[in-house]
């Protein structure tokens, strides 16, 4: 083939059909098998990604953790400063 899509297959139910119909159907079957394999890989990868994303903390959790950490560090600094002044 020259890169251009072939014309339609002769719709006649009796021979002669398009001479390259068997080749074209075989190519379609091969392509469909490859597509099915690719879809299986995509589904597996998507399931893995979904599991990874579901275990990630939310923005609210990250902000809360940072806020709590900042309060804790500030409390520690003030406690050290208070005891160092005595």
C-alpha cells in the first residue's frame, strides 16, 4: 500500500470481491489485537495510579500538618526562651 487508505470493499455478496480484502481484514485483526493489549496495559496502569493517588494526602491535610508543625515549633521556641531567661 502507498500510505493512503484503501477504497471501500466491493459490497457484492458474490465473487469477485476486492482482491486485497483478506489482507485488509487480517491487518484489522492484527491491529485490534494490538489495541486490546494496549487497553489492558492502560487499565492496569490506571488502577495503579488510582491506588497511588488515593494514598496521597489532601491539601487540607498538608496545610493542617504545616500549621500544627509551626505552632509546635513556636511553642518550643517560646519555652526555650522562657527557661533560658531564668
